[in-house]
């Protein structure tokens, strides 16, 4: 199969207590570095990190970057919550107000702003759950960033928080897995790969690490290795449609079209994610 797709890793934020957050995939023409998905809202989500518009805050807050302007209704909600946050005097009230802002900024796909307030919560209460929430939000912002400087900044912030988590709890494998992925776009990518291998050595069936190793194999055109990773995941969790989608893609790249078609048709039948369905349909349309 002609190499007509590239995969852009976009990590979907998972709530604390969820199994894990796994990358979604976006397919595009090989001559482009990013292609917007066909689904409603994806354009705004991508633009949310493409340009910057700063807001100044009081009480020593740093600038927080936003992308396309919030709607008047969204701005009204945010300003009301921010006023409540700034006016809170007790620790608990400030945490609750910050969490309300985090929730709204996340809903509005302003992950850097959500991460900023999550980090403010950490300053008030640095338990592992709060640290993980802040780290994951910076990781989310890291994965959506299109500008190199922003990618670097968000990755460093996420990495610092994940390191703090691991200092407290070396057994937090999700923190280590996500931290590893922040190294992949730096000058020391092998550091991240070695960390993923450490996770697998400790827990051979840890799906997020297996998935990310599969994605890295795709990025280096090692589709055979990627097939092994995604098949391993599906043995552990047959319902993992993201792994199935990537497996179908890899099989297509290896010209194993019948196997690819079977897997991708299962994705269409079982997945509830419109982006996964769109990606599966696009790959199927290019099969011979």
C-alpha cells in the first residue's frame, strides 16, 4: 500500500480513576504535517493552540495563552468563575473555584489555561491526584501544540509534574508512560523509549505503554513491530478500538489488505467514536 497517511498523536485526557488516556489518531496526506479531522469542532480544537492571545491576571498569575476567541457566552462564564476564584479567601473555596475554571476551560478546549489553574490547585494541595490532573492537562496541551516553543514549554511543565508524582510514587505507571512521551519530541527521544520499556518490564500488559510503543513503531515505519504491539493489546482488551484502528492501518501499510479490511470493518461496527470511524473509512477507501 502506498504510504498515504501519517499519524498525529493526540492524547485524550482521561479523568482520574479511568483506565488510562490513549492517543487518538488523525489521518492526513503525507505531504502535510497536520490535517483537521472531519468531525464538528475539531477545527476549533486545533486552532486553540495554533495562535496565542494572552490575558493578564492579578495575584501574580502568569500569562495564559488562548487561541481563537471564546464566544461571548463562554467569556462571560469564564470571567464570572475567575472573579469567584480571585475573590476566594479560604483554601477550600479557592480550590473549588479553580476546579470550576478547569472544568470550563477543558470543555472549551483551552488546555493550557486549564493546566494553569490545575497547577494553582497543586500549590494549595499537592496530593497525587491533583498533581496527576495538572500533569495530564499540560500533557494535553503538549499534544495539541503546533508551535515548537509551545510544545517544548508544555512538555517541560508536564514532565516536571510527572517527575514530582514519580518521586512520591514510583509505581505510578501512567505518569511514567506519559512522561516518556514528552521526551519523544526532544533531542533525547531514546530516553522516552527506554522509560516505556521500563514500564513494560514492570508490567508487560500495561496498555498505555504498549500503545505508545506501537505508535512510535508507526512513526519509524516499523509496521511489523507495531502490528505485534496492537495485537498484544487486543488480546488483553478486545474492545480497544484505538488499537484495532492502528492495527488495521499497519496491516494496510504491509499490503495485508484482507486482514486490514476485516479489522477496520470491526472498528466501524463497534466504535462509538466518530473520529475513529472517519479514520477507518478513509483507510478502507484507499485499500486496493
